């Protein structure tokens, strides 16, 4: 069987790439070994976690309802029902991708795809193996959770993002190793559900990829809710102990502490799914298992592209994978397309308070030699934040003093994950600080804090 494009993997990079190829009139197939389309993001990542985090937000609002004049008695959290609803959301969108494939005439080939070189792919499925050919191949095989050396996940005590999403009961105590986006989101979620949470991070601060002030603000907010946060900490000797998990923590002070939890979540990053996919049969170059690509997502093998979590040096983000897929397909189809600017890829973290960021941090901008001016505006001075009862956090703008170039925007607080889109659009349009100062933001909204932060770059914020 011969195709114009074969995409290996149906996650947030693979399935949009396939649909776009079909929209361009190319005969397209997607190879997916899982029983459902959508990849990690849909089934055990972005979507199910955000479904549960939404419920955590609703639950917290009900608990705090008295201050809003809402009196609730005998509140009860039906956690198994939460899991059922999460599964319903996932199933609905998996079916949605199947519909989109039918609509756009994208063929789903079930099985494991392995590159043979020369534009050939072997697919091994329930009915045996077959060899397909394509003028262009897009590798979109995604990633999986890393584990600590010598440790294996199990469904009861030592968890990854997969096992924790299938729990039917809230743990009394939860230890989390790793305070990147995954770790802090689960910490925020289960603390609001009532778990005692311990969060351990080997780096000097939590969410270490964010601006330093964002990290400090999130840690302050976490400690305020009762989450134990230990940075510069190493977790060792994890062992099952009866109906829980025992482990030793080497703290930043050098002191060692033996602790116990009902469950422990390992959230120390992810590794690319590139083993066994036949890269050795091609000229594809790798770096620590990640695939090297150019600006058009091309590998060193003619006709072979790579997108998403398997790509070296790119952020492991669903929305980045989507755009990488569109760039790759646009390029292979000869359509107008522009490479991705990594400085314009937003990060969003769905904690409470939430985080949204794009571009350079203040430290990165200074390190690159920019003459930096910073504008900050606190949500405590925003009237909509007062209405919501969510005052924590701020908007921070990092700008170039000479030209007013927007170098980065960093938000922590209410609506941060939505508000950051304005900054991304502004930077993509190469707008300046003055542009955003002159943009009228509706009142009363949390978006006004964005406008105020841009005014604050020049000391002209009104409400602070």
C-alpha cells in the first residue's frame, strides 16, 4: 500500500498533522498501536488531569462558599464519580478524532510502526505484519514517564501519571517526587481534595523552568495551603511498607529524614518513545534518544520528519507538537509556512494559582545582554480578582528598554492559563509594550491586570 504521507502516532502532534495533510489533498494514513486515538495527552495527560483539576476548583469554591453567601451542609466528594466523568470526557474526544479522520479521509492503521528505510514502514498488528510505502513519513511517537533508577511503577503504591489517574480513592498522604508541571498540578489537585501532600524537588526551586518570581509565588501559595515543599531534596530508598510506601529524603540542609506515604508519584520528567521504531535503518540522527530536526522539522533522512516529544531541544508540550506537525506538513506539501520561534511557545500550568508564561524570563533576558525593564501588576489590585476571591499572584512583563520589544510575559494568578494567549498573540505580531498599553481591556476583568503590567513597565500603572 502506498501513501503520500504516513504519520506514526496519533497524539496532539500526529493527528492534526494527518488531518492537515488530508486537507491539502494528500493520501494520508496514521499508524497507532493503542486501541484509541489521541495519544498520551488525551488519555493519560493533559485532558484527564484538567478534568480532575476543574473539579478540584469547583470543590474548593464550595468549601469556601460561606464567604460568597453560599451555605452548604454535608458536602461530600464522590471521587469514583470524578474518575467516571474524566473517562467520559476522554472517550468523547477520542471518538471525536475518529470522526475527524473519517471526515477528512485519513486512514487509521492499527499496529506498531517501524521504519525500514527508503520510505517504507512495517506495521505489526493483530493480523500480522505488512509493509507500507510513503513519499513522506512523520514520526510522532511521543514520550513516556521517566522512572528513578531501579524503580518500577505499580498500580497501587508507586505511581506515574498513568496509574494516579486510575485511582478510585483519594490517598490520605501523597508524596510527589518532581515539581515540574506534572508534579505541581497533582500536588495542587490532591491538596484541595484533602490529601496531605509532600512535594520534593532536586532543583533549587519548584517549576524551575519558570521565572524565579513565579516559582517563589507558587511555593508561597503551596505552603499557605499546607503542602510541604522541599527543594534541593533527593528522594532515595523507595520501598513498599505494608499498606504504603517508605522512603528517605536527603534535604537541602544535608539532613536525612525517613518518611512514609500512602502513595508516591514519580514526576521526574519524560523520555522519548524512539526505541524500536527502526531509526537504525535510516540516517536519522539522535541525541540522548531525541531526534534532531531542522527548522522545518526535517530529519537527516530524506522524506522523514519528526514532531512532538521525540524532538531534540524542543519543549514537550502538546500545543508545540500540534504546531510542529502543521509546519512539517506545510513544508512537505510545498505550502507557505514559517518555522516555530521557540520564544513564542507558551507554557501553562493548571495549579491554584495557575501559571501562564511565554518568552524569556528576566534572568534569561539579562544574561542575553538586553537592557531590561520590568513591569509588574498584582492581582490584589484587580477588581475582578476581588470578586473571584483570588488575589494571589501577579502579571510580570519583561521588556527591552531601548525599543519596547516584549521579551517575555509571566503570569501567576486567576485565569493565567487563558490570559497568556494575549501575550503570545502580541509577540507573534511583533507588537511593542506601547501597543499593549494602548489596547483597551474590558472592565471588570482579570485581563485588565495584563494591560496594567504593560503600563507598569514605564511606571504608569493606574491601580497600583
